[in-house]
C-alpha cells in the first residue's frame, strides 16, 4: 500500500475515534462556495481579522495565526482580440471548486484566457467541491459523495483543467482510496500548467510584451510537487515570460504551513513553517512569488503583508496571463 493511502486511511480512523463536530462543520462550510463566501465576509469584520479565532482556538488550544482570507470581487477584463487567437481545436472543463472560486475568481478567468490562447474553449458547467478538504481531514465518506456528484457534472470524456494543486491531487487519485465511481475523472484531470505547456503556451508566451524588470521566484505547492509530481512544467512556462529574471527558491518544495486547513488546526507549527518559508523567499530578492495553490497563496501573502515586504504573491496562471495583458491590481 502506498504512503498516501496509509495516510488517508489513518486520518479516517483518527476522525472516527476522535470525532470533532466543529472541525467537520468548518470543512463543510468551506466546501460550499456560497457558505464559504458568507463566512469569510463576516469573519473579515472581526477585530484583528484572524480566521475564526473561536474555531481555531477551540480545535487547537492555541492562539490563531491565519487571517481570514479576503473574498475577491470579479474584476472586469478586457475582451480578447479575436485576430490574435488560434482556431478552436477542442473543449475542456474547468474545475471552479469551492474556496478557489471565492478567493481567486480572477485565476479562473486567467485560466480560461490562456486556454483560449492555445485553441481551447471552456465548456461551462455547474460543478462544485471535489472533496479534497474532506479527504485531507479524514472524512472519506463525505469526500466520496462530493466526488460522485462531480463525476455526474463531468459526465463525458473532455479533459478537466484544475488550477488548485490540492484539488488536482485529490482528483487524480480518485478510486485509489475512495470514490471508485469517479475513477474515470482521474485519467482526464490535468493541472493547468501541464496542459498549457503540452499544448503550446510556451511558444505563445515568447511572443508577448512580457514583464520587464521583475524578479521572480517559484514556490512548489506540496500537492503539486509531491502529490502530482509536477515540478518542471510551471517553471518551464514561467521562464518563457520575456524580460523577467528568475531565481530558484531555496527549499522550494518545503511546505509553507498552509496545507489546506493545517494553519487553522495546527497554528503554531504552521507559523514555524511560514517563517522558514519567508526567510527563504527574502533571500532571493524576488519582487514576485508564484505558486499554484490557493492555500499557499493566501498564507504566504499574509507573511508578505506582515513583513511589509514589496513582494507580490500571485498564482502561476495569473502571472502567465500577465505576460499578455499586464499585471492586474493586487
């Protein structure tokens, strides 16, 4: 049995022996994008802006560390110039998910635009949580129900593009530990970076105005580097952006401490990892840090604000789209 399987089953056994309703309820809320948006909007009004301090403190017995992530509005985008686009050669699905669509809707739009730039159109479909949050916390029965619901939404054989590392990792492992009925999705799930690289985005990037004078570095999200074994694809694409200088991040594959909900349930240990990550980021002299997971994005961006550092934390996909259309406001 693989280590991943052992870990997931061990978490399931722990939740059975030591059930925590508050923990399960929090994950239920986060996995429903409508409820998550309401919760984050209300929690952001609390003094200090700490993530649901009461829940975090109750579950961990420690002072909370994670700020409440800010709900992001949908910013207007300029239309793509039809004359600059290739003919449509296929369609794909895009997983909108739960937390991702609340915190970073612009990243979904960046993903759509980049896919269209390489000839793919997104077939819109109402599809929610993939079950990753539940699976990572040991609630495999709930994760399986969400996975099966997702399989019904993506009922044909189109590729499924995912821009959240944790979601992609979970979906690629459907059928190994849970959700045998959703196993077919695993073979057609692709991280956005691997799909875009395979279908020619690198060549298109080299034609763009680029992002002159920026110094960039890249953080490997655990579920992308370890869970999906995707390390070089994002780097290969990012290095095609004209004008940017790239510096490798020391200990890039070391966890930042977010790990889904780890920074809520284990705030002290998560803080230690974040401080170590930030020390490495600062050593690069980077002005931009790219990563491919919403949890890493929010947690490292919090560190940047706390340090009052001039480092823009951005999703890999958003940075790639910026090469075509320029950096959007943070």
